[in-house]
C-alpha cells in the first residue's frame, strides 16, 4: 500500500478471511438506485409545489394532490428516501473497507432494503391521505388516531424506529469486531451518526406527541429538526468526505488532529442548537440564547473542517479540473462554508427580527441540504458507480451537464431567495400590507421555479447517465495505482 494511503486510512483487502467478498456490492447498487429515484420524486414534488405561488398549480381543488401534500413529499423523500438510502449505500461500501469485516448479514441487508422502500411508500400514502403529524421533517404518520391507540394507517414512525435499530445492528457488527484496531476518523463519525439517528428520531417522533405538550414539545421538536441534520446527516457527510477525498487525491488528510477536534466539538455543541428554529417564541429566552451560542460555536468548528479539506487539496488543485468527484466535493464544501457562515448571523435575535418567516430561511435550507450534502453524495456516486456496475461512464458530457446545471441552479436559487427574504423582511418591519409583500415576492418565485427546473434537469441527466452506464458494454478498467491499493 502506498505511504500516502497508509497515513490516511487502513484500506482492507476486497475479500474477508473466509474468502468471500468483503463488500456487498448489490446492496450498494440497490440503495444508490433507490436514493436517486427518491430524489427525482422529491424534486418533482418540490417543483410542483412551487407552481402554486405562480398561479399555475396543475391539480387545483384536488384534496389528495394538494400543494401541501406535495410539500411534505418533497421534504420527507429528500430526508428519508434520498439521504438515508444514499448514506446507507456509502456505509455498505466504506465500513467493510475500513474494518476488514463484512456487514452482519446480506439477507438482513436485503430485508432492510425492501422494508425501507415500503416505509417510503407508506409515508407517501399517509401524507396524501392526510395522516401526517405536525412536526417539521417528522410528518411521517404515527399510524394511530390522535389521542387514542386506534389504528388509522401504517405505523410508519414505529417502523422507522425498528428499521433504524436494524441498520445500526447491521453496520455496527463489523465496527464492533474491529474494536481492537485503530479507527480512522470516518468510523468515528459513522458510529456516532448511526447511534444518534435512532435517538434523534425517537426524541422527535415519540416524545412530543405522547409526553410533552405546548412550548416544551416545540422545544424538543426543534432539537429533532436540527439534530436530524447535525447528528445524522452531518457526521455521515463528514465521514464520507474524510474517506473519499484522501482516497481519490491519493494523499493523507491534512490534519488528523483537526478531524478529531471537529468530531468532539460536533458532539458537544450541536445537540443544543435546535431551538434556534423557534426564536422569538414562548420558549424561555435563556433556552433560546443557549441555542444561539452553541450554533455560533458550531460555525467555528465547521471552519476547521473546511480548512482541513482545502489544505488536503493543496498541491492537487488540478483535480478540480480533471476529477468530477472532487469537483462535486469541493463545490459542496464551499457552499457548506457559505451556508454555515450565514447561519451564524441569522440565528441571532437581531437578524431574526428581519428574516423570520421569509424566503431567506428557505434558501438557507436548500443550500445546505442540496448544495452541500447532496453534492457530496453526487460526488461519491460519480466515483463509485462505474466501479460497482463495472462499466465506464456512458457520457462525460452528461456528467458535466449534471454538475453545472445543479451548481448554477442552486446558486441562483440561494441568491434569489436570500434577496427575497431581505426585501420581505424589511417590508414586514415597516408593517406593509401582506398583499404588497406577496406582489414583491412573485418575481423571485419565478426565478426560484426556473432554478429548480435547472436542478431537476441536471438530476435527470445524471440519472439517465447512470442507467445507460449500467447497460453499457464498455467494461470499466481501474487504473493500476488504485488496483495496487485495493489488493494490498
């Protein structure tokens, strides 16, 4: 193994000690395919939802296909369809590579995959049938009538909790078996992210509905909203970056110390930041102030992580031009820094007085979830897909269209909604009539829909390219250096 790779991580052989394949490639393929399909559904629903603001919504007076239902499908399929499937696929590839042990059971993996896709379908069905619960990003149906234990739909909440436990068991077994090894930092993040996923979901989808009413329940819900991003999506995203960036660049991460500092600072500061979603509310000021303080502290931590990645790129700047995966990763890193810097300002009471309930918040959410974490998964898919289907990319031109339409689209959307939020925010402060604020927003809503169309077009280019690559007869040939690393 090369000295650079040795300094970066311990890449295990492709077969385990019993001679069987180390990575369950079929599970990686299935989850990536399901993730991309989920994202197409999510973004299509978001696009349809945006049309209501322009007066062109196609399903007027249809209760099942209402704009509100499309909005819930948009967010839930992005979270549980795209991100969970995507990160699970990455774990199936990365964890065995770093531990030298297969996941617990391929049969259990097959079951988890099928059940998880059923959960997604049951979620969509429950949302359009009006069975959603009033928790942001946690609208998944409980399956019970309010105030009783009488069933009125599939108990999606309970199935998700059980599914999370099975996923944790499936992926933690190889980590437990390798407990005597020195863990690379990616395994730190993945281990924490998996455990936090179950705890966060139970906290956000069980406690508020059944135990805590009123403002107390809202405070816990705020923790769920943000901790789902900060304690699952963030550690999984950072973990895959710490694995794939050094592997592709063929050089060690710049600072192991910074990667460890980022891990512990994330664990210490992030859990308390969720209440900043409910500033200027009946939640006590000291709780809001604590959320503001920890959120600002997190931005310092994010800076150390971004610096670590860019210092790793030092001396390899040409990779931004020659390697599409690296381009996805670092475009996402730039947008990550911009979004988190923005967040450190807009969580303050002073900014909240202006941007509360405006499109500024919508632009921020899209930049972090699409411009960062979705870009990072796109980067992994770009590098990994030819290797798991064993075919060369069908079209490099489509890869370029996917990247540039996605990048330009999200930058336009973020800029547009940020400006719209400021204009409407200052109009709110001056007590302008609501109708005037709506009229002022309409041009920006047109731009948002246009930029969303660009992003969907880019995604369809990428999805079509993946499909044609899998069907191609051009066999993928790995370069000699990577083969040597893999076979060591």
